[in-house]
C-alpha cells in the first residue's frame, strides 16, 4: 500500500513538473505607476496581477521587468520583451505596436486644497490659474490644446510627490492626475494631516483607456494579442475583471509591514 502511494505521489509530482515546464514564459516591460504597477505592491499591483492571471489561464507564465517608461517602450519596440504595460493610445505608436483591447479605464481629476473653493465646467474656468503637471505628460488632446493657448500656466515636474508638495505650499492651485494614482501617491508620501487638506473635484478632466502593447517586431504578437483579448473579454463577461478593482479599493494590494521588510531584505546587496 505504501509503495502504491509512493508511486502515485511520484507520478503526480512528475505531472506537475511537466505542466510547469510546458508553460511558456513571457517577459513584459512595465513602468512604476502605483497602485496599478509597482514592485512594492502585492502581485506587482492590480494591473500586473490581472495580466498575470489572464495569461496564466492561456498557459503562460509572466515575469515583469520594471524600467523607466522610455526604456520600456524602446526595448519592447525592439522585440526584447513580449509586451509592455500600460499605455494610452497614440497614433504614432501604431508604427511599433499592436494594441490590446482596453485594459484599464482611467479617470483624471483636479486635486486641490479643501481651503480653495474650486468649481469648473469648462477649461476656460481655469483661466489665470497655475497648475502642476508631469514632464512631457499628455492630459488628452482637448486639454493639451487648451494648455497651448497660454491661458493657464502649467509647472511641470518629475513626480507626484513634488506636485503635491507644491499644492500644499500653495505654489500651484490644481494638480490633474488619475484619481487612484493621486491618492496612492498621497498615502505613500504624506502625513494624515497633510492628506486631510487635499481633495479632488468630482468632474473628470479626462476618461482615458490604457492598453497592453505587443511589438510588431515579434512574429508571434498578433496571435498572442488575440489570445489575450479573448481571455480579457471572458473576464469581463463573468464579472471577474471588476473583482480586481474591488480588491484594489479594499486595500488588498498593499504590502503589510512584515512583507515590506522582507522585500527590502531580499533586494539589499550582499
């Protein structure tokens, strides 16, 4: 009897090892964009988790390489990665990439101090104000066109933290940012007292879709995109897609203090 159990266990182990070996590996380049993508979050963030699970159900094992956004783009366009996440649509990018079906629906809002009574209906209501912004960042074609008129001033810096610091010091009066990204930056970098001073206007500046991009340089990209899109639609139809974002709102992707400590220890140089 023990011999039979041993043989069964060995057969099961062999099958599991064979299945793991048969899983094809995919390498995906990403930029740091918490709470959606970050090496400091569980599952590398909600979008990384979603991508991993989608591909796992198609028989792929995914690894993510965090890079500065320009390097992620260039390296993937050259075919050194199987895909890159996540990117808004721009016509010029179609020369290098195939776009997936929409993967993320972003909502950009204006952050401001609670002490600043602010309301708006059109961009012209912002005339004369000083805004914060990201370096070389697009806020959609319509708002970019308004910015180019010079009726508002946008001071661009390299990080959310810098923009929120300027907002708290009243050096700017508005900061447009994706709502979940903005609050993630606040909770990661500021005290509860400072966070309590900031709110956002409920009217969206921009509703934007983002995508997984597959390099045209790789012959397998069209088939890989088709499989990804089909599985993504299944997730949406079943309601599973929405569960990832309910988990995000519930804080399930935040590292616990113990996990954060383990991460730092693992990443420390010997």
